[in-house]
């Protein structure tokens, strides 16, 4: 069996003369966080989950309170981190410099995001609900905390992804309001 990673490219348009993004629904502010900088273990233990939940709470507070964003969703990456999508209309206009400033601000407040993912609107994104090739865990939305959902549990019928789909669908529908 061959391992592969399915990625989604953010669609974007740019004004080529000024190299500025033109508003596009798919050009959201995205951050990615990997726990390797904080806690390293090979089996995604309870301490890893606790660290992720703590960082998600902190990041959400900063993004909503300090930046005023209201459309923020988090996904467990399927391995040792999480992805954060900010879909507010204002974030869609952010240039790479502004996105870099957001990453720097987050860093000053204790959240070390992947600056390349945050800054570059052309960066490929991991698709929600895909399976991480190393861990076998599914990339699911964080509803009330990070949950490990293994693909074998989904295939065997032990876990139903319906509530995750519903949560994501509700989030997407609110984006259009």
C-alpha cells in the first residue's frame, strides 16, 4: 500500500501589479500548530491532548478577543497538532505581510504557529476528514476538545462521523450569513 497525503489548494486571485490578494471566499486565514515544540511522545497521550486543548482555547481567545474574529474553527490534524481556519470576511483581505504579523503576534502570546502556512495563501491545506498517513487518525473538527478518531473505528462502525459533518456544515452555513 502506498502512503499519500491529499491536500487542498486555497483558491486565490491576486492583483499581479501590486501582488495583493483580491477577496475570495477560499482565501481564509489559516494557522497550523504542531505539538513537537511543546510535548513529544509517540502515541498521542492524554498529556498531548491536554496541551492541544489548552492551546486551542488560548488561540481562540486571542483570535476572538484581540482580533475580533467570529468565524473560527479548529481541526485535529490526525497526528500531533491542529489546524485553525479563520473565515471572517476581513481575514480574506489580509496580505502576506499582515498574515505574518498575525503569526508574530500569536508567537508573542505563547502560540507558535507554522508561519509559512499562516503567511502564504498559496500553501496547500490538508482536507478535513482525511486520514493522517502515519497515525491512522481522521482529521475531525474540534467540537468540545480534541478527540482521536481512528479510521479503523469508522470503517468497523464503532464511530460515526455524522456529528462532525453536522458541526462542520453548520459552521460553513454560518459563513454565508
